[in-house]
């Protein structure tokens, strides 16, 4: 028999489903990429600010930020050899994400100031082409903008953005953990 050829003018319903590229290694995981980007952003922007303020847990904070992508990579490597160990490692990623959220909330409340709503509105208009608000904290140069944002305002807004992103990483990790548990239970059958 000949293979069935679909006519080109056939209507296909639009769905929300998008095909993703295959995962060949841990670097293809979206949560790894997000966690790696967060760690780099923290080391470049938040760490110099914390060193300047003499934050007592700066070293622990930075080590935890760097450990999250490493744990994700380790869990991906372990999932075929020792699935239980991989699941425990992913659970550790979730715990570390929660700890990072707590650290960022503390930094935001201790050292940063919430800017006025009018300043935030002005800044949002100027941010259209930028990825993040803060760039001056790691350059140690004042940024020339038309807004009245200070470094502590920038840190406040950056911490809020990092908290939201760590929360997304945590949610995606929980979903990955559920998928791996399903995979493990299907494998036992």
C-alpha cells in the first residue's frame, strides 16, 4: 500500500500545544536554562550590592544560587541509573528555590526601598527595550536615565523579578518531578 498523503487544503484546528525540541542533555531542560540565567544575574548584580552592604549570608546566598543549576544537571544524569536519587535531588532543587525566594525577600525588605508608583510607571515606559531594570549595580556607574530610580529602588524591583522567576523554576521543577515519578511508576510495571 502507498502511504496516505494528506491534502494541503485540509483544515487543522489550532491548539495550544507546541512541539518542543527533544531533550538530549540537561542543557536542553528549560528549568536548567532559567536557573543558570538566574545564578548569573545574582552573581553579577546582587552579590556586589550585598558585599557593599556587608550582608552576613552573602556567601551562602551565592552558593545556593549556583547550586540549583548543578542539582538539576545531576538529577538529569542520575534519572536512569538511580531514579530515587534523582527524585531526591529534584526535591533539593525545590527546597533551594524556596530558600532563594526567602533570601531575596529578606534582601528586599532589609536593604531595598520600594519606589513610588509614579517612578515605576515612568520606568516601565523606559524599560520597553531592556530585559532587566538594573545594570548599574554591577558596573558601579550611575545609569543615565530620565527616571528618579536609585540603586535601592533598582534592587527592590530586581528582587521582585527574581522572586517571580524562582517561583516559575520551582513550579516547573515540581512538574518535572511529577513526570519523573510517573515515568518511574510506569517503568516498574
